């Protein structure tokens, strides 16, 4: 989440985590939604930059979409790891 403040990062993280929770049919609380959303934003921005060579900085909607995609990937990876143990 480049170029936005900490407060907005927490708000976007919570929204992205909540959307990812609904898409992936998961059940988490508010704190986990924030954490998953923020980590998902980091993952999404890394992958977006890796694949396309640019980031979506400056666009809050773009950052939200990237965070949701990253959060869904994070939830999927956690499920894969938990399923193996």
C-alpha cells in the first residue's frame, strides 16, 4: 500500500480482509481481517509489480482490488498449508 497513510492502510486492510473473507467463505474476526488485508496488500502489490512491472499507487480503488486479490491468495495458501498438517 504505497503512498497512503497508516490510518487509511488499516481501513483498506479491514475492507479488503472482509471482502476476501466473504469471497473465500472464511470466518475471521475484525483484527484478522485487518491483518489479512494488509498482508494481502503487500502480497498483491509484490505480484502486481512482478508481473506487470508497475504498481497501482495513487489509486485507492486499485489498491483495494490488489489487496483483495492478495488476501484471497493468502487465505488459499494458509488453507493449503493447514490441510497438509
